[in-house]
């Protein structure tokens, strides 16, 4: 407002009688002053409204950004696919979520992936590295190859956060070589570049039982022990029991596992054969079930495969008799194995013994702490195996003191237990004895492998 306007306004404020005020209100001077004052108030109202709308708009945009970040965290926590974001926001709007915030959340799969990588991922990594600089921690690592044949080293850090022990994903680092020297260098370089004092704060290390990880020489563990004296080493106990069963299985004929793979491969790529086989399942009065795949990397999955084969054995034999009549060479090979009674006996033995290892493996994979029962359960497992072929009078001693390889402690071969099917089998004595001896070798090898894990001894080192 200029000086003349201010002067006019002041004249309007002069005190006078009612008659003079009425006359003054009708003058041109007062009317112009009143119009100027009204316009000023309207401008102030418009400015206030514009400021409020702007603040509201900024608030909605900020909440929309927060919503995107929270959605990213939700997808990551529940391991949901990024493709979900192609329709997720549209879905929220379609079901009637009448919210300005949702309408502002412009986010598809690509943007959500970038948010996880460059926003929440970097923020989480920075937060964890900050804690690692000031606190003691352990690291769990594993290397793997993805679908694009790119090798990665995964790092998971375990530390005490707010008086709780937590495992948090730290980093996924591309690697070229997976030798012990290369993986150790990658791990130490990562910690050094991020300012983590690993020589003072790095107190524990865990991995699987591969030689490049925990081998006595030229491994990640051998280098950690050399450079960080006193570091605690823990290898995957599940992997160790997997190896125990795998090594023990080498005492059985390779033909048994090969037979399981051949049967699966015969059906795997032929829907026509699967449909034809269903008729034989119905005729043999067995469940309509698929033939399972024996995994190369998860050997203990063979238990499910073996039980499925035994359940379907008669239906499979009838089916391959029919297939062999069609002069299919592979069908003839499988039929010959189906008609070999030893193969069914070995399958029966595996069906009996593999649950022992799988139950122990499940214990090791428990989400709750089980360290207080590990020794007891492993000792019970060993004693169960020994009970199948060792005389009772020797089982009262501490299992660590039992010479489980000494034939003088063994039961008579006919008194040993291998499975109900084997112990009641109607087969030539020399052929049946050969099956029992191979199964006995399995028992002995499995006990030896379990002892090599060193859970049942005071020695902290492990040969594997």
C-alpha cells in the first residue's frame, strides 16, 4: 500500500458523529479506500490457501515416497516377485482405495528393483557396516552360481543388536574364481574398503564344508586363522551329515541310485508315458503319483525317491514289461533292474536307514537354538546304528570307546537288522549274505563319518 492509500485509510479512522460518518461513507474517497482494503484481504486469503495446498501436496508426495519404500521392504521381507508391482498399485485403486497417496505411488517392477538396490539396500548396508565398525560380529558366507552362470559370494553378518542376536544379509559380491585365496581376498577387501576393523571385531566365521572354505590348507579358514588368531570357526553341520550319508552310500552298488535316475528320466520329458503309466497304477491299486527326481546336490532327498519307488514297484514292473515288448532299449534296461531282487532289497534298506540321517538333519535346521541337545541326539543316532550290528553287552560302554569296526563285537550276520524286507527275504543265501554285507559296510562307514565330524569327541578340528 502506498503513502496516499495509507493516508486515506487514516482519514477514515477519524472519530466523528453519526451524521458525519454516514456522509463520509458515501464519499468517493472512502469507497476507494474500502475497495483497496477488501482487495488486500482477499489477496491474503488466496496466498494462505495456496500455501496450504502446496504444503498438502508436498505432504502427499512425501507419504507416497514412504509408501513405495515400505512396499519395497514388504516385498523383500516376504520374498515376493518384483513382477507383482506391474499390477499392485492398479489393484489398490481398483478395489476402492480412495487415497491421494496411493494415486501418487507411481512404481512398477523396474523402479521397485532400483529402490531395493539403491535406496533400502544401500541404507541397510550402511547401517550394518556402521554397527560392524563398533561391535563384535561373525560372518556366514557361501558361494553360488545364478541362472546367468555368474558366480556370487553371499555375506550374512551375525551380531548382537539391541540385546538380540540377529542375522542380516550384508552383500552379494560377483566373483570370478572360487579358490580359497580368491574368496579370502574378496572378503577382507570388502571389510577393509568399508572401514571395518576386522582384526579386532571379526570373531566368528561359518560356511559349508567345501575344501576351499574349511580345508586344512589353502582355504578361507586357514588364512583367517593365520591372520586373526582365536577366530571361532563353524562349518555347516547339515552339510556334514549330508556327507556322512553320501560317503556311506558309496558302500552300496552304484546301480541302485542309477536305477532311480533312469526311471525318472524315462518319464520326465514324456507326458504320453506319464498318462500311460496311470493305467498301470490303477491296475496295481497304487496311488496316482509322479516319479520323483533324485537331486544331485541334496543327496538326502533320495529318501522320498526311494519310498516312492517302493510304493510304485509293482506298477513300474508291469509298465516296463509292456514297454519292453515294444522293443524300447531303455525300457529293457530298467526292466532288468526291476527284476533283480537285490535292487529292491537295497531300496528297502535305504528306506529304513535314510530317515535316521534326515531326522538328525532337521534338528540341525531348527530355527530355535538346539545346541543343548545336539550331543545327545547325535550320540543317540550313533547308538541306534550300532545297535543294528553290535552285541548288546558292548553297547553299555561309552560310545566313544566302542570299536565299531571290530568283527569280534559284531552280531551274527543273520541276527543283524537291515530292514524288515531284507531280514525276511526269500533269496539264495550267498546272494542275500552279499546284500547284508554291503549294508553292514554302510553302517560302519556312516558311524566312522559321524565321528569324523568331532561332535562326539573333544577335538575341535575336523578333517573335512
